[in-house]
């Protein structure tokens, strides 16, 4: 079983561009995927590909071109204007309107439900009131899963629009999503990298008898995990904070809320999101062999991308993302190492073309 996993945040917009180029260099990449996994913005990409991917490699290249346009079309929805800035500052509502996201997703997802989706997905969210991770998946599990990790049943009538919104409902940015007894928040709250959630679900789906262990199915997996890291200069800026403060506590590291919140407003968020992504990568790398697991996790100007997303015209961020992707594909080591793994371990070889049977004379 082959899993393609998308991290959340701005990494998804970069990775869909990289995936398009890797499909061109490794025909059959998208066709080979059995399970699409995603969190937050990565969930939007995973669901789009699960709906539109085909068994035709030429058509899949066009699907990925349209996926890039789908990603570009979402950028204006995050733009900060006077109205949503006031909503954020007053604190009485979430900053962005769910209606705009719902209408855009409806246009591309249609009325497809989780149960009606043919290709398999694992979409990570978090139950805001019960404090448990929640995975929306149509991968059937024949036996009872871990009760501490609640899965939506595959025949759940929830629409894919609601699944996407459930995985991206970042507190204070978008409203939480209520579906029946569930109240879902952004999956990045628990794991911005959905790789291990997808691995767990896939292993459970392959059990054939009571008493079997899901971990015994690990050898049947191939996982391609897509993410991005903050580049060194942004990393340094996040840690040093605003103006590189020289308060005595800065040297002693005995920090209070002034250091953590006022002077380093992004550090706590990055500790949470980047820390969980790297921990999940570490876990997957320990459990799976080099032939089974591969992570494409390039450096990007992520903070710059977030500010462009919020405050600049969409074309500015689109240009930046295209530039980041072009820069990566100019690096022969980046290209060759990733293409080699995809061709060797992820894309199955095509069956030989049968030779025509000679007719008897």
C-alpha cells in the first residue's frame, strides 16, 4: 500500500508544485498512490487529488497542473482586509469567513462525500471539546481500533467540503466545524504532519483476523511524505525575536510572557508545529526502512510566504512559490536523490507488453 502524505501550512502550496514536476520525471507517481493523507492546507491538496487522480499518466499530469491552479485560487481567501482584521482585533469572531472557503471547495469538490470517494484518504483533525485526535478516512478497519484515536466511520455521510474544513479550522482564523456530535479544529493542533496517522490507519485496514497486530503490516507500506522546513535566516529571526532584545533575561533564558509573546511572537507557534512535524518524521524513519519511507522536506521562506499570503496580492505569493520550486529543481542533488527513490521504491514497474503470438503458417 502506497501513501502520499501532505503536511499542512504553506508547505502544501510548494509541494503540489514539486509533485507536478516529479510526476513529469517519474510517470506513474500519482497513479501509484493508494492513500492520500493530509492535514490543514495539505488536506485540501490530498482531497483534490483523491477526487481527480486517474489511472492515465498523461491525464494525471494535467490533474496536477489543475491542482496548482486550485492551490493558487485559495490564496486570496486568506488575504487580510479591514473587515476580517477588525474581526480578529475585537476577538468576537474568527478572522476569516467559512462561507468563502466552503463556496470555493464546493466548486472543486462538488457534492462528493467521504463514503462516496473511490480513492482512499486519511485526513487529520482534532476534536476541540473531547481533546482527542480525529481521523476522517474511508479506509475500512475490520476490527475495533484504539478507542483513544477516534475514526469517522467510512460510511459517514459527511461531505468532502466539511472534511477539508474540519482539518483546517485553525483557532481564531477559521470557525470550528460542527458535524453531529463532533466539533473539529485544525489537524495541525495535534500533528501538522499526518504521516503516522496514515501509517496507523493503513496498517489497521490490512488486518485479516482478530488478535493480529497492526505493526505486523508495516512491511506492506511505502510512504512518500511531503513537507517543508523554515530556512536558516527565518529560523534565526524567529528565535532572536523583535530587534534582538538585550533584556537580562534574554541571556539567562529565564523568560516570562514578555520574552515569549511580545518579543518572540512566532516562536511558540513554530515550536508546536515544527516540533511535531520533525518528531513524526523521526518516528516514521525509525519504524520504516529506507526503501519504505522517504520524506521530501526542503527549506523554504515560510514566514515570508505567510506574510505574503495575508497582506500582499495573490500574484506575489504565487511568484514566490514558483521561484522556490524552480530553485529546488536547479539543485541536481535534490532532483536525483528524490527521483531515484520514487522510481526505485514507489512507482511500480509497468507489466511487460505481451509480444504478439505468431500465427501458424
